[in-house]
C-alpha cells in the first residue's frame, strides 16, 4: 500500500522538464518542443493530433469517442515524420496540438493498465531486465495506462504472420479491451508531452533516449501483471470471472 501511495503521489505531482507538462508560457512551450524533438531524434515518427478543447476535443466530430487522443489527418501513417524542421513547423502552426507516434516502423508499444505497469516495472527491475522508454497516460491509477516502447517486430518474410491492429486503429473500441494492447504496424499512441481532457497527461517516466528492448523480454512480466491486476480488481465478486 505504501508503494502504491508513493506512485500515486508521483503521478499527481507537477512534472519537471522530463515530464513536459509543468507551467505555462514561453518556457513551458520551449521545454515541450525540446521533448518532442528529442522523440523525433530518437527515431519516433510524429504526426499532429487533436487536443482538449473545452469539455471535448479540438476536432469537429460531434461526440468524439476519444477526445484529444487521435491524429488530425486520416493520412497520419504516411504523414508521420522524424524531420525536425517539419515537426517544428507543425508545432509553430498549432502550438496546442498533441502529437502521435506511428508504431510498427521503428518501435512498437506495449500498452497496459497503469497499476499492472507499475507491478511489471518492479518485477523487471528486480530481475535486472533493461526496459526502454516508458510513458504514463491518464490522471489516476484506475483509468490510466502505461506505455512500454520496444523495438518493432519488423516485417516478417511471411506477411500472414501479421495480426491486424483494428483495436488500435479504431480507438472507440478500446474500452472493450482493457488489458494489454500491442501497438504495431498500422497503429499509433500519443507521444509525451500531451494533454488529455480534465487533468489527464501523457508524460515520460523513462525518456526516449533509452535503447529499445526486444518486446519479448517484457511480455511475460506485462501479461502476468495484467492478469494479477484483473484478479485483484474482481476479488470477491459475486459472479465468477470467465477464463
């Protein structure tokens, strides 16, 4: 309980430049620009995304199912770039914009509930397994997510080995799949720093300068942590949970 309390306090405290979401004005804008350019320099392809507007989303879609979490353009996959000049132009054109990073090109992302991610980090650290960049997304432990950036699976010789990423390309279905999500080719995630509606933030826990690990070195710890988190959540439930 003490560890969880400290982790919760960390999530709620104002971020430093590493998190990229402290303060306002020119200084904060400069720090945010530096973080996004650092992600591009690390090889993460970026593209502009929507941002919070009032109680909803900056896009013009009525009842947007994922406010501030989706790309601006339907051509985001081909638009995504690591060119610092292009990223800077996008930033200057719309300083409030969030950014997504396209997965399956340079990196994949293993996306788990925040509490499961915390447990997995403790296990991986105890086993001295190197993790790569890690980001947190959300405002609380119950609804938040943790994003583990890994090397991509690449393009296998047999194209039939690819699995579809419909879940990730159509984020309105995400609530139906609260466990582990593997973002690979054809998917995307918000890249820190990003703002979400309310008090939500996407921020680096471990920065993009870290080497990308093989996803299989993290997968067992993450899947076990997700299973344990579900069991703890439904412990004592009136109805048995199907397996």
